[in-house]
C-alpha cells in the first residue's frame, strides 16, 4: 500500500498498479492531482494590449504571451497539457 498523501484513496490493483479512487480524495488531495502536468491559458491584458496568461494548475502565474497559440505551444513544449479558461 502506498505511503503518501493519497493513502485514504489509494489501493493496489491486481495488475500491481496503484489506483486512486477520486471519490475518496480530500479537497486538498484533489487540488494536487495533476498539478505538475496541467497549465491553463486565459485572456489577459499585457502592457495595455490583449494577450494571454499562462497559469499553473494551482493558479500560480507562470508566463505571458501576446498570442494564444504561442501560449499553448509553450505549455506543450514543457510536456504539460494545456487547458483554456474562458
């Protein structure tokens, strides 16, 4: 059995993989799930002009871009999954 912050929701499957039952996660544990793998892009104002902000999954601002495609490309280049916020 794993010994980490997801102990209450984790169990070992017959395949030997650790499975996490997301229904048993605490709000804090759920917030950490995928934290290092997801970043989101949302419209922002950059130097008085329309632009796009890149944020980590926890909301931490990471970067700014003038173009949405550049923002998404930057996320993908870091081997993360981009998500859009409208």
